[in-house]
């Protein structure tokens, strides 16, 4: 069933993108007709998307994929009463899969905004003063508190490509105001990669002695003993010292720190660097010698490589580096965006994070990275890979490095 679910998920993504072929559309219809579980997965997916986006049930459109027809599937809007009946039938099933049966998240007043990813160990979610037992891909609602001990965890917003790495010994409250994102960092450290925010709705992060306003950028924020430290690796972030009310627009390559009497601002000293980017054969985990140090402007000729499945390894000094954020995008020879990641990765298509070595851009196998890297079958085109490492003690970002290369047949 696992392989069937993967195939179904990929076909469904192509359908939703409008890129599905007629043959694959017929295959998708057949799968939906033959397997009730897949129909439930699809309906549940639509319902959860609506919940996360605070949509109304009557606004959900569900494609009638099981209906035989010679033309591409039409979109059919289900009546509210029918959707409510489907919701009632699936509430137990959805509760088991997504909420682990012990969570009060079946409360219809909750608004889900994202998920916890990574290898979750010793991480707590506190909701309505109740500590929940959590697993990977655990849904996070507004007003939840994420509490870590010696381990860290990645929080991913569902409605956009915004990632928040909650570091060890940290506490983060998830909030919202008038549709704008709000975070309250009670203690510890977070590293954020924030997508561009809506006009007049910036993300705001509060610590005990500072207010940080984010429009869309990459940065580290630390709150310890009435002291807030901000380090920006991309874009700019505005920080305000609550005591002095002094404000500073901190740009990439700079850092600011509250002092009580104002802000201390200085250039970042980038001592954290990864060693190299390595193209590997994902079937054997072996480095491809001709491309064991990817550089700007490199050309990868697929016809010259004795492999068809690939991944990219970020080589690091494991004593110094504790993880890395990355973005990986591509455009084919016609200038169309390329889908690089797939459902195995269980993530958005061009942004991610690695915190457990080895750092494979396309991802590792499950349940442990030792299972081997996942596979990527590249399409000829132009690619851009951006990597930002951070250090072992989680209190410093490395310099952001952008590598552009081309893949040809």
C-alpha cells in the first residue's frame, strides 16, 4: 500500500498542477475507483487544507476523478451538507492519522497553521494546558506552545514556504493577529527562513526585551536572560529594543543585540562554512568524481555519467556544523519551473532543512538517514541551490552560499 500511496500522491500533484497527461489521468481515475482508502485520503487532504487556510466548507472544490469521461476531469463543488457528512464519517480516521487520538485538536475551534517535522525526540506541544504526545508531521494550531529539551525540531507553516527551526532548550508560542503571523520566543533560539509576507501583514516575533519585524528573509533570533540577539543572513529584519525603544533595520551580513540602553550592531563574522557540494549516485551513495565539488557555472552532462538517480550531499565538518537550510529550484529548457522534490520527502517543493548528518539535499530514507539517500532524476535545465549552514551550538549562522549550475543531456 505504501508504494501505491506514493504513486497516487505524485499523480494527484500533477493533476492539481494541471500538468497530468491523459494516460496518467485515466490511471488516477482507476485508482480512485478501486481503492476507498485513496478516496478518503483525497477528501481528508481537501478538508485539512480548508481548515489550515481557514476556508469555509462550501468553498472546497473536489475533482470528480472517479467519473469516466473522455475529457479532462471537471471540477465539481459538493453541497455543504454532503461535505459535512463526509467530514463526520472521516473524523475518527483523520483523528488517528493526524492527531494521534490523544490530542484535543478535534475541537472545531482550533485553527491549524503548520506541522512539526524532523526526528522528534523529547519535544512537547502544550495545547490548552495539556501536554500532547507527538509524532513526526504533527499538526500545530494557533496558541500551541512548542517546547524542546536537548533536541531541536522544525516547524513548517502550511500555507507558505516559511520554516522555523526551534533549537534545543527553547520555547516558542504560535500566534496570529488580524491574519498576520506572530511568534513569542519565551527562551532559546530559532532559525527562520521566511517567505515574503502579505502587504501590511509582516511576521512579528516577540522576546522578553525586543520586537522583531520580518517581511521575508533568513535569520537567527536568540533570547536569553533579558538579551536578544539577531543575526541576518538574507534580506533585512527590523528589531526594536523594548526598553530604549530604539529600532534598527538589520541587513544581511549584520547582527544586532539588545543592551537595555539601545542596540549594539556589528558585522557578522562568518566562521561557519560547509566544505563542498557533492553530486552522488543515490543508488550506491558514491560520489561522482567529475562533480564532487559543485561550483557556480558548472555543467553536468548526464550522458557522461554512469548513473540515473542522483542526490546532492553537503559535506561539512561535523564538529562545527549542526545543520543547514537550503533552497533548490530549477527551470527546464523551456523556462518552466521543475518539480525537484516528491512525496517521499514530505515537504514543499524547493525549500527544506537538514539537521541530521549526512545532509542530503533531496533527503534521506526513513526511518533513519542511514537507510540511504532518496533519489532525484534530473531534467535538463538551469538550477540554483542556496545553502545556509549553522554551527554546532546553534547560536550562529554561516554565510549564505548560492550555487548555479546547468544540467544537459
